[in-house]
C-alpha cells in the first residue's frame, strides 16, 4: 500500500504547567479548545501530516506534563525529539523566567541538533499581559530561536508555529534525506521506519491521557 507520508518527525512541547501546551496541540490537531485546565499526566501525543516544501511530513507531537513531579518521565522523551517548542504564558512572568531552566534541560537531555522555537501563548489575554512581546523576541534572539506569540483560544499563529518548527527540522535533516538514493523503496521514511514508529506508539500508548 502506498505510504501516506514521506518522513516522520517527533516534536515535543515543554513549559510550565498551565501555559497551554495541551491546548496548543488540541487546537492544531483537532481544532478544539479546552477552557478548563486538566493537567497532563506524564506524556501524551497526537499525530498530524503537513506538506512542507513538497514533502509530506508526518509529525508525532509529544505533549508533556509541566508539573515538576513528572519530570523524570518527561526527560526520557527529550532524546528522541527533533524539534522542541519552549512555551511560556504571556500572562505569567514566572513561566517566562523558567524558560531558562527548560532550555538548560533541553541542552542536557536532547540531541545537539534539535531545533527549538520559543512560544508566548495566550496572546488573546492582552489585558493580563505580564511579558512584553519585545522580551520574548529578545530572549528568542539570544538563543538563536524563532519566536511566535500564539493563542490556542483564538487560533492566532497556531498553524504558522507548527509549520515553522517542522520546516526547521526538515531543513536540519535535508542533507540526510537528499543522500538516500531515489531507488530505495519508501526512501524518505527510511530515516524513521514505520515499523519502529508503530512499535513505539504501542509502547508509549500506556502513557496516553489526552483529554480532548
Ligand atoms: N486565554 C487563553 N487561555 C488559554 C490558552 N491556551 C490555554 N489556555 C488555558 O490555560 C489553561 C491551561 O491550559 P493547558 O493546555 O491545560 O496547560 P498545559 O501547559 O498543558 O498544563 P500541564 O498539562 O499542567 O503542563 C486552561 O484553562 C486553558 O483553557 C490561550 O491561548 N488563551
Ligand atoms: Mg497539558
């Protein structure tokens, strides 16, 4: 049967509890918004296929719990990520200050080639803003990352930010993809074979707790 995608990448959502990681993911994959905060337990994931630069990219997006007590579990997922969203909440100065700590965990546990972007979520809550857009863009610049303010509630910049991180991961892996001979069956997906993906999903499903 023809493969529905060319390549599979894993993206990870990190940031303090309550910044809106689960809502960003549910908005992107299912176009839904959850008004209540149901804390993620451990990790959860969702899949979506995007077409970027003519390549069909299947993305497996891992949503992690921001709560401290799950961090032993969530850190085990860093090493297999090719792209990471570092998320803070524009109405929470502490969630912004903690980005430094999230970045240092990523430096310690994720592969050095991992692509990162900074997200300031809840941009619809302008009246409660504690972090200026300029502060977010300066911090992103200091880390050499792209920066987006988003709103899972209004959908602002949701598709753009997921597409941008996917593009960055694709660019970072492009050389590897281009060196695979076109005659190889299912050529691009050879980087991350489907069998491996299915096996891993089975193993990982025991953690799946999505509430949307
Ligand atoms: N106004 C507004 N509220 C949002 C937005 N995104 C999320 N929220 C709200 O923020 C709260 C927390 O959202 P979650 O997505 O559950 O947060 P989380 O980062 O996944 O939290 P943990 O799973 O505990 O790490 C919920 O009440 C959401 O409705 C947004 O863009 N705008
Ligand atoms: Mg969550």
